[in-house]
């Protein structure tokens, strides 16, 4: 992602996505990758996580922060110290706004221990809180029903745990998330058909789960965070909430049973893999940019810094799930703006 306009208008790697199949009856969703960490140790350190029945927290992807010889891997969520702002789009119709508010209310009642403050953004979308946009699918590179990013504020550098030093949580929490929704799907002939209320509600519930920090998909069962992106499953979740059932989301509930920044591992890396990140970090710090932020997804992860307009300088790591299992494949790549700044600094 190079700037706000770019990431709000085109399909980007590394995000949750509900993908329309041109010749399919329903929606298809990418399969959930392995998370690369073991939940048992986390449950030993935080019994409140183990107490959540039926959770699949190990299927979320960990966030990361830079350390002396690798990455600290940890979970990230919103703080419960203050209400989380949720900014609804100004172009939502009254019916659409009612659906979005119903989805937020369902998560409010899910027992996460956080609250929400709902408003409507005007002008440029905010750069803090959870920002919802309704976008035109024809303006996107790939027709998708929804995609989400969630950015975790992290320290410049963290200390690697040792036998003498406990794995204290990383000082990290979510500060920004962006949800992009379309309100149409193609029929069998590829013609746009408006989503039903229950379809839009189900899709919004799912994407809010990602915006709350669950960066993956649950493989088994019919979770609201399920990877089974079939239309019937999405609609059923919407229908349940419309019928007055409370939202049951044990995997996200388990995420909020642990402190934000709870460590789940360490990824040892070589100096050549870390040097590009340190170089970009030094440039971003010298420019006074805000950050760093960690962002993870099923296709890629990022460490980035932003200016006041939302334009970012950062590095991209492709195939984040593979890198978690095969660290030698991890290759940080500066984004376009970072490459320009690195070249200017080199001269």
C-alpha cells in the first residue's frame, strides 16, 4: 500500500477477502493457512484463554515487531481502556447504515470487554479507529464483497525473551482498521445483484472480526470467522443476528481474554533479512513519521510508518504464513515510497 487512496480503491495482498466466483453460485474464500504458533503455552500463561470453550485462537496469524536478531510474534487487539471509534460511511443508505449499526451492536454484546462509539466520517476517512467504507466494485482490481486491514502500533524494537527473562507482553495495540464493503454480488450471468440484508450483515460481522484483530480464518465449524465463505453460511450468520440471537465468537473472545501484545513466539532471522527494515526504520524516524505499525494477512505482512495524510513508508513481506514456518524465505521488500527515499538517502 502506497497511500490511502491506493489502498482504498484497489485489491491489496494480505487482507481478508470474500471473493466472487464468476460462474459459482456463492462466494469463495481463501483457505486459512497454518498460524505458525502453538496455543498451549499461551493458555498456560493466560488461563483465561483456556477457559473460553471452543476457541480456535491458534488459527489467527501473529503480528510481529523487530528485535535484535529476529521478530517477536504476538497477538494484537484494541485496548479496553476507552471506547473504540467506529466510523460509518457517509454514502450508506438508511437501510445500509441500520445493518452496519446492527453488526457493531452484535459485537458489543459478544462479551469482549470493549465498547464502541459509532459516528460518521465526512471528507477524508479518519486514520484512527475502525473506518468502514462502501466502495464501487467496478473501481476495484478484483471484485470482492469485503476486505479489511488492521494496524497494530508497536515499539521500535523489542527484547528477545530468555530463560531468565519472562515473555512479557509486547507494548502493542490496534489503533486503526479499515473495512471496505461492496453491497452487490454477481448473479450467474455476472450481473450485479444487491446483497440481501442478511448477506450484508453477515459479511460486516465477519470483517469486523478481522478489524478487531483476528487475522485469519477458522477452519472447522461455522464460526463467524469461518473460512467457509459460502453465501449460505454468511447469510445464516446475518439471519441469526436478525432473529435476536447473541453473537457467539469464541475465537475472538479468546483473543480478548489475553492482554494485547501477548507473545506467542520468536522468529529468528539473519542480519541480511533485518537490514532492509532497519534502513527504512531509520529513514521514517528521521522524517518524523508516525509508527511503526505491524499489519498481517494471509498473503503478506507489513511494517509501516505514516505521515499526517496517511501515506506510508514501509516494508512488505510476501507469503507471511510460509515465512512463519520457513524463516529463510522471509524477504522484506521496501514499498515504492520507501525505495525512493532509500535511493535519495544513498545519493
